[in-house]
C-alpha cells in the first residue's frame, strides 16, 4: 500500500480558456490540439464581442436623455403629473391642457402617504422640497375643486 501511494500522477488541464495570453501563444506555437485551437478562436471571438457590447452599452448610457434617478427627481415626476392633471401645465404628449381631478386627488393622496412613510428618513433639502410640493398641490387642488 505504501508503494502505490508514492506513484503519483499528473493532472493536466487541457482547457484553453483559463490560460493567459502568453500561455495561449505558447500552445499555438507548439501546435496544440485542434480542440485547443477551436477554443482559442472561440475565446477570442467572445472577447471581441464582449468588448463591442460593452462599448455600445457605454455609448448608450452616455447618450441617455434621462438624468440619474434621485428621490427629488422621483417626487418632481409625481408632482408634475399632478400639475398636468390640474391643467396648470400642458400634457407633454398632446400639448393640450386637460383636467383630470380624480387622478390629481389620487396622486396627492399617494404623495401624502409617501411623505408620512419617509418622515425622518430624508435629508433636510428633500423634506423641504417634498413639503412645499405637497402643499402647493393641495392648495391648487382645493382652488380647482371649489
């Protein structure tokens, strides 16, 4: 049993993908197997495609017309839709001034719930912005209703 244990064996990883560029070049020079050559070609094609996709995604991200999403921009978005429903600003899609008071009431209620749930979790600037927008929306709604 002692002699059998001393007869070690060697494990050689023949997969090509894990090799560095220098090791891949060495395998190519040594005339590695067909399988290794196919794997090398596939790996190179994959890397080129990955780099191209990453470059396109980066280009799209830079060209995006939308600013980063912040809590303030989220609140502005909701309040803007309420002001559109109040007829204070024209609908960006149609350019027409239309009133939809039930939708405005629902949006104001939603903002009120959101304000209650975020109390003491906002920065001073966010809290001030939120309170002023909500107040302005509520007063505008009351003027429209009656």
